[in-house]
C-alpha cells in the first residue's frame, strides 16, 4: 500500500504546471486542519520529507484522496464478500427472469442422458413421474395438495407406496438446486417435468414459476394417487378429484409411452412401448393394435403383448380401451399424433399448475427452448 501511495504522490508532484497553477488557495477556514494534516502526513512518510516545491493545496488534496483510496482498498481487501453483498443490496433482491429459468432448463437437459446404465439411458421418464406425482395429489374440494410445496421431500409423503423410486429423480435434481439456489424445489421439480417432456421430443409445455416450498404439515394423506390394479371407476374418481374430464384423463395417460415399471418400485415390470425415451402416440396404437394377455408370473396382475412378451399394460391402462367413454379418445390419439400432443400439453400444463397461487397471469407463461430448437 505504501508503495502505491508513494507513486500516487509522485504523480501529483510531477503534474503539469498548468494544473498546479490552476488549483485555488484554500480558505482560512481550512488552514488549521490542513496544517495539522500535513504535519501528520509528513511524520508518517519520513522518506518524503524533502519534497520539491509544489502547490501545498494540491499536495493536501492528493494526500486526502490517497487516504480515502487506501481506506477503501483496505476495506475491500479485508471483506470482498461484504462489498459484493452491499452491491447486491443496492441492486435490490434477485428476481429471476425467463433467461435464468432457461438456464436451469438447459442444465437439466444437459444431464438427462449422463448415465447409460440408468434404465433406458435417460432420467426423463422418472423426472416426469416426479412432477406428476407432486401435482396429482391435488384435491379440488379442499384446495389441498398439488405441486406447490414440494412436500414429497418429507418422510410421510416421500415414503408413500406410489412414490417408490422417485428418490432417484429428487437426487438427480439436487445438484441443480445447489447450482441455482434461488429456485424453489417445487418450481424445480415441475421444470424437470417440463424439460423431460420437451427433451423426449414431446410438445412444448408452457411454464409459470411461483411455487413455494412448504413444511411437513402440508404433506397429503396416502391414497391420492392412482392404484394401477384398479378399474375405470377408480381412474375417474382419482382424476375427477383433481378436476379432469374423460378426454384429459386419456390424454394424460399417454405419458405411459415413456419409461417403464420396475419390480423393486411398483412391483410391475417392463415398458409400455418400444421407444420409452421418445414421446409418441404409440401407447394408444399399441393398446388398440396389439393382442394383450395376462402375464403369467407371481408378480401383480399385469398384461403383456402376446407377440413379443416384452411390453406391458397395467389394468388401469387396459381400462381405457374397455370403457365406452374413454375408448373414443384412445382411437382419436392413436390416429392423430398432433391431436394427442395438443391435448397432452394442455392437460399437463393444467396438471402442473393445480393448487398453485400464481401471481402472474396465464398469458405470461414461458416456453423454453429445447435442444431440438
Ligand atoms: Fe404412471 N405409472 N400411472 N403416469 N408413469 C408408472 C410409471 C410412469 C400409473 C401407474 C404407474 C400417469 C398415470 C398413471 C408415468 C407418468 C404418468 C408406474 C411404474 C406405475 C405403476 C412405476 C415404477 O415401477 O417405477 C397409473 C395407475 C396411472 C393412472 O392414470 C391411473 C400419468 C397421468 C402420468 C403423467 O406423467 C402425466 C411415467 C413417465 C412413468 C415411468 C417412470 C419411470 O421411472 O420410467
């Protein structure tokens, strides 16, 4: 620091004569403190006693500036973080914008296929399942449940039978949460679902942030998510409680084009389609076109395709072709992938927003760029 001050003083001393001449004389009012200051200053820097003649006022201002600089520099080096914080406070609280969420999206997308040994090579399906299981607890009568809160972080809800295996999705997203601490778990988990759908070549899923994390007291009771061993009455009761109609129930079920069942999670086994990491209307096509028979095994009752015995359907999946109200939608989506994408997107947007007290309007939703754009 001393050498910095010395160079600064030297620079002042050698300043152009015109500059020195231009500086005005100080008023008598400041004469005494100036003298005292000069005296002290000289005492402090003994090596600079033999200064050549110069304008004393300029010297004084120089010394003052130097001291201020020195104090500032000292403070800065002592506590750089404090300065960063102070600067942040001046700017106000960080309000994440579209670009910030797009960055989070990109970080999730970049990691989806990081582990070849995970299932079919993508975390996409399990991320979608996490987002759906957060949202699917919603009850329109009481306004409880839904994706606001991320209450699956807590033991009662996290250990509900229907949520078995979703720890892997939550673990996958944890480093992203560390990377972007400003995003809530509840917004992040839903963004994970949005990203999964788009990155598995599904339709765009417009998104709004605004979910906050809540404590354990907001966990929903067990039994709000569908039980795969049941029939259409059950499917209607569960999705009706969330406020969905037949068309939406069938459209949402098309998510089973993705992923698979795991014996160590649900007890069921196998994928629904031959391309479990790409979203297509194959789920509906296969439901209608393949022959299905009960799988002969000791596990829970499920269907397998007669031809290859590699695909599966749950009893609740089969209910969609058996029920007169559901079947026309299965046929429609099997014939028209665009219609499926449109209704799936609308249904998922509604599902992901159930029970969330947004402060921004529906038309302010964002659409993220995917890797395919
Ligand atoms: Fe599902 N689902 N789901 N599902 N689901 C399972 C896997 C996946 C039911 C039961 C199961 C939706 C609806 C229903 C996904 C998305 C969606 C598994 C297997 C069972 C069981 C879990 C395991 O063993 O790991 C039932 C019942 C219904 C119903 O509608 C009656 C909906 C609406 C969605 C959605 O996303 C909108 C996805 C994705 C998977 C694959 C997960 C994975 O790990 O792979």
